[in-house]
């Protein structure tokens, strides 16, 4: 791989990324409001970079745009505006063959393994399918061997046994392992993991997180890890970006972010996570309301209608990202307050 | 929380078992479970998928599929609900015990407004209530739950997820039920909305003295809100006790493993999660004896042979494990 061109080793560079989805309107509305197309501002100006070999997390509530951002990075969606660079190459408008070739280098793991696996394919077929597409010249025997190796790597041993199993014949945790194996078999650089363990039971979660960490080291992978669960993020992410209504509000190293959350939204998110200790129950009040409609997002800072610190300025002026602590930018006019402790 | 002396018994589950008849043979979903629920307490019922917690929760309303075989007793204020006739059970549901499910969108009628839901619930049970009176009760209730009055005229799709779940709570409360069974009621919500709903549960308990059985896979949630925790594994209740005690000193090896695998956001705590080996058993062929023994790090020969009894290790703290044999049970050889 050509890394020399990129001494900084940024695998992914996202700049000013936007994705607006047109709102479907009924016939009557279309006639009445002719030409006034409305948009869902799913992602609305997001910039970040992911280092090679790191786990970069995107966290936020549903509707924050974290999944759409992930899909834009791996080009499952085409951005409305902004650029995505992958290993130094601008892939924003890549199409056809060039895009397909890129796909083998970025793979996806979704939340629901049952929905990700074809029920009529054995695990062996499902995992080998990516190789058939991306390495068509590989002899069948060698392909079989690579699938078997991969099954063993993800802990589905004996591999020959699992090779011929169908998804409904194995447990949920094993299914997610198969999905991970399928993602890794094309030897990708980047894995987009969109809530990969949200459906698993606690005891299985720990095992899957462990597996993902171990495979990351072994295959020198980079993860874009999307989650709504800050507690889970702690066990895998190196850096984390917090999203709210299509905007990135804060980015930082995980420990730095959890120890010194600067944005009031991040603080609320962290405080809302239940603590498994009955002696330390949450006392602080939660922000009012729920995440607003992304068709008409609030003016200024999008969090201002729910923010305990909000002033007139917040409703008018959108806060820019400011690096208030080293490597820890935040988008809030009053984030200095968090520094005072 | 009530002290021991003032506790008023609401529900007594006695040696309750439930078996589903499936194509693959009988599936033992709940196996000889006994526990009590007291008035005004919040009990968290936890366990992994398939452990029988939802089956048990539904059984408290006698909601079970026709092909299920139940044995044992479920006493509500001393009366066995398993013997109620159809009319009696219909009145019992909603008025005595009501249930809130995970997904409000599939529980609410998409073509009924919020007020219609509430009025219908009242009039089904109290047919002579005039619409105005029912509406008045609905207004008071949703105001109490922090929903604006104008929302009464909204359809479910016009409400946010948190608001829909509060409408479900209102439906559970509108007949003044004594016990609310909340089955993963906050699971589909975002953390901030979930935290607010939990606050609301606690307020409702404090204000109306209702009892809440919170069924969840999220153990941290139970620590946050419950007075007592009950842990189920493969259809058996393996441990039950006050939250402070169980979290401080879990006795059953399964509870210990479960608690050690809960992720937290606090930075001072362990950076590694405990990884429990194995997977829950297939309940058409459950392991003999203690159902956890094939995965148990402390399994002894007796564990595979005989089922332990749920026996006290401390006041109000019961454990279903041969490591803590009760004085009256035979000591393992």
C-alpha cells in the first residue's frame, strides 16, 4: 500500500460533509407548495480524520446522523457536499469499477447479523462470496482455505463444521462472528461497524468486543465504530466524536473526552448512562425535550432549545469547533465553563 | 422504601413452571420459580434473551399461549389468578396488573388518537363512565406524565418515541393498577429519554405507591432504579435480593459473571470486561440439576445431579446454588 504519500497516516479524511435527503411529499402538498422541496439535514457539515490503525467512534442519539456519516465514508451514499478522502485519494465522486475496487478495502458490519446473512447460503458460501467478487482469479481450493482460516480466526471452530451451517442453525453471537469473518476475508483496511454488538446479550458483547480488538491488532485494521452506547465505546474506541442533529459537537481521545466532557450535550449523554452501582445513582436533571426534527433544525447551535446554558447568542450564531484542550475540539460558545470545573 | 415490618404482599409466585409445547418437544421456559412482590417496590428482573423473564412477566397477567402448560400458583392478594375464569381475568388485567411493552408503535393503534386510547381503556373496564369523566381522568393523568394536553388529539405517529412510551404508561395507570410490568419498556429509547422515563417511574412509585416489575437485559438500569433485583438464567431464578446487597456481593456465579460483564463509562474501573464462556442451554433439553452447571466455573459433582433450592444467604437475599446449601436441604456428599 502506498503509505509514503501520506506520512501522517490519516486513512480517512472527511471535510465539510453534508447529506440532505429530499422529503417525499404527497400530491396535494406538491401542488400547493410548488418548487419548495424540503430536506432532511441528516449530516450537515461534518469534518474529522481517522488515523490508520485507530478505532474512531461516532456516538449520539438516534437521528444524530452517525449512521449516515458512516455510510458516506464508505461511499454507500454520495455526499450532497464535502469531500471524503481514503488513503489520500479523493473518493467523493468515485463511480463504477473504481468504486467497486475500493469496496474490498472497506467493509461493513451491521447490527443485526440475521438480516445481514443470506438465509439460503451456508456460512462458508457467504464468507467466500466476497472473495469470488473481489478476487475472481483465486482457485476454488484456495478460496475454501481462506474461508476456513477466517472462520477459525473469528472463533468459529471447528471451521469445517461451521462452513456448512446455515445462519438459522447457529446462535446470535456466532452469527455476528460469521459477519465479522465475511467483512475481513477481502483483507480490508477500514471496517465500518454500525452498532455491531447492540443486539447481543451482555455476556456475548464482551466476547465480541474482545474479538474485534484482537482482529484489529492482527490484521492492522482501522474501525469506524458507530454506537449509541457510550459505555460500550469505552472498551474499544481510541477517539470519539459526539454527534447531534447532523453536526459533530465534540471530538477527543476517549479518556480525555470522558474525563473532561466540554459540551453540555456530551455531559448529559455521559450522565444519562446508568451506572451499575446502586450507591451511585444519577442525581442531575436531564436536558428537556427530545432530539428535534432534522427537516427544520433549530437556528444557531442546534442544541440550544434543550441546553441549560443557552443564551440569545446560541439561537443566532452557530458555534465553530474550537480546540479548547489539546486534541479536543468542541462546538459550544460557552464551553469554557466546563474548564472551570 | 418500606421497612420490612410494613411490607404489604401484592403477588406471591409459588413454584411456578411454564412449558411450551414445540415441534421439538416440550420447552421448559420457566422452571419452579417462587418469589414475592410487595406493594410500592420496584423490582428489576434481569437475564439474557431466552431466560424466561418475559414469559414470567406475562404470566403475572396470565398472558400465555394456548399451547403452554402452567403449574404452581400465582397469588394476587391471596387469590390464585391461574384459576380465574375469563371474565374475571379480563377485569384483572388492566385494573390490577398492567403491562408496558418495548415497542409503543406496535402497541398503540395507529388510527386512534391518544385520548381515544385512554377513554377506551376506561370504558372497557368501567362501561358506565361518561366520556367527559373519562376524558377528565385522561387529562389529569397525561398532565402528570408531562405530556401537553393538546397532545391528546394526536395520533401515535405524531409523537416522539419517549412521548409514545409515556402514553403507554398512561394506559397502564389509567385504571389504577397496583402492579405495572414494564417489559424492556425503555430499551428502544435514547439514553437521555430513557433516564427521564426512569425518573418518572420512580416518581410514580413514590406518589401512587404502585409496584413496578422492570424486565430488562440492562443490568445497570436496575442498579439505577430498583429496590430489589431478581436474576434469571435458563428459566430458573438464580438470585434475588436487595440491589445494594446483590451488586456489592453477588453470590451466584452467574450473577457475578453478569455483573462483571456490564460496561460502564467511569474511567477508574476495570478496562476489561469479564467474558463468560459458553452459551445458554437449549431449553427443550435443559441440563439436569442446576441449569448453569455446564458454564459454571465453580461447578461441583452435585450440581449436575440435583437442582439446588432457592435459599437465604442473608435477610431477603436468596440464592439458587449448591455453594450455599440451606440448612434444611441435604448437604452434598
